[in-house]
């Protein structure tokens, strides 16, 4: 597995009241959820990157107030009824 090293001032950890390991895990989770919210990655890819199930990802999206479904009403109508 590839590692990315980032440097933070010690005060960064206290801002979230997390130790360095938990801070890193939160940073990874926050980044992946944001990429999903921006529609840069799919639910399946987000769950894979986090090493969790899609249902656990959906729970996390709900907790962070990120819509789990990223389809507009028009897209959904097209998907259901096709070209009318």
C-alpha cells in the first residue's frame, strides 16, 4: 500500500481532539467523502478506498449530511421512462 506523508503542527491535532493516527484516518475519510460529494468518485470506489462496505459508507454520508444519491429528478425520470 502506498503511504502519503503530510506534516502538521501539533496544534492541528488538538483542533479536532484527535491523536495523530486518528487525525490521519479522519483526514482520509473527509477527503474521500468530499470527492464523492463532488461526484469525482462513485460510492463503490469511495467504499473501496476506505475499506468499508457501501452500507457503512452510506451511514457515514448521512452522518456528514452528504446526499447518498446523486441523481437529479430529470436523470431519474430518464432512467425510469427513457426518452419520451
